[in-house]
C-alpha cells in the first residue's frame, strides 16, 4: 500500500520545486497511478491550490494546467473543435468518467507511460511542456527525456492550423490500449505519433510534401516509414482496414508492418475524406 508521511498543499511553484528535490517527496496529481504502488513517501506535494486546473484558450494557444482532469480535456469545446475531436477520442476510453474526473494531465504526461493515449495525441500537435525550472520543451523531446524532479506546470498547444485524427486499438473498451496513433497534417507535412508499441510514443514527421488529399499509396508509404518505431509492437494481430467505413477490424496473427500501416492509413483516410478541419480558417 502507498504510504505518505506528511501532506503539504503548496502556496507557489517555488515551494513545490524545493520540496520535490528530496528523493522521498512526491507530487500528487489524481493519485490513480501512484496508489497502485507500495512506496513510502516522506512528503506528498499537492498543487491543487495554484489555479492550474484550467484550460485557458487565447487566439494563439490553449494553456492546459497540470491539474486539469482528463474529463476537462474530453469536454472542452475549443480544444475538440481545434483537433476535430481527436482529444476526446484519445481519452474517452480511459477507464470511466469518474476516473477521468480526477486523473490529471500533469500525471499523465509526466509519467510518459508506454501505453499513454494522452501523450500520443499531444505529440501530433504543435505542443510544449512547461516545467518550472527547465521552461518550455517540445512535447516530442519531453517524451524521450528521463523523469526528473522538476514540476510539470502546464501544456501549451499552439493553434497551428491542423487536421488530425486519433485511433487506438484495445482488446476491450476501457482496457489499456495495444496501439495508439495520432495522425496530423500541419505546416504542410504529416506527423504520425505511435504509442503503446509497447514502449512510450514516438513521432515520425514526413516532410516529403504529401498533400492533404493523400492517396492510399502515399499513406501506405508514410505508414511503412513508421515501421521503424514499431519494433517490439504486438505481433500476433490480424488487422483489416475497412475502406468503406474507415473502421479497424482486429483479428489474430499478422506482422508488424500491417500493424504500423493500418492506424496511419486509417487516420489519413479519416482526415482527408471527412475533411475534418478547414486549414484556411
Ligand atoms: C487502472 C488504470 C488504467 C489506466 N488506463 C489508461 C489508458 O487506457 N490510457 C491512458 O492513456 N492512461 C491510462 N491510465 C493512466 C491515467 O490516465 C493517468 O495517466 C495516471 O493515472 C496518472 O494520472 P494521475 O493524475 O492519477 O497522476 P498521479 O498518479 O497522481 O501521478 C503520477 C506520477 O506523475 C507525477 N506527477 C503528477 N503531477 C505532476 C506534476 N505536475 N509535475 C511533476 N510530476 C507530476 C507523480 O509524482 C507521479 O509520479 C490508467 C491508469 C490506471 C490506474
């Protein structure tokens, strides 16, 4: 069972940072992941008094405080309009509404969990992690960094015009994902983030000039380019793309290439066919 000797609700980020430098201190978010462990911590650091539980939308950005819940992500109109529902799609199957009401963005991104839907979806955007000491770090770089004792303060999403789609595969609804994939088109190139490989997500940027109306063959080539990040993915899957309705059918036994190919192609199809976002807006 998790043990906490003392609990401090901090008054500012400097205090949180200082307290967190001790090895037996821990910042608490929603505590869903923490409570699964058996560690005895000296000090639990609570950031809930710092007003970091808001999504602030401006003309240029979304600023998402570390204490924002996954449910707030799911229901935020501006963020979901901007991402054509990709954020909602990414979090909607994480356990249940009660869980998502308290699981935080900070805990989800800081953890850089291999299975993370949350990390994957933000990696396909023009997004940055803001840490108290280290400052602003592109989320794809943050995803590859080792965990340290800095405080994750917020996520900034720049409103770069984007078309995007999110796909995940689960054995059963609300189970951990077997594969996560976010495909986006921004700044005239495609970005494909693939997670649950089973390790943490990686993003591949295709700068070869594939247009928005990507063809099946072009999407296939892009998908094959992502195979390099797919090493170690679950191999015993048979996946069939239903081109008519854009859904994915998972069966037993096929190879890693197909596994990499399908979510990317699906994402690309869904984006270009449904014309989800007008990039000129
Ligand atoms: C049963 C279960 C099923 C899940 N299924 C999924 C799933 O399908 N898909 C998915 O994407 N995720 C899933 N998750 C992960 C979940 O969505 C959250 O990412 C996870 O619970 C962490 O969020 P939290 O707020 O509970 O963080 P906590 O458990 O409170 O913290 C997690 C870690 O982050 C650190 N931390 C928290 N906030 C900060 C901060 N601001 N700065 C620095 N460090 C910080 C903590 O010290 C701790 O080490 C699952 C979790 C559980 C327990």
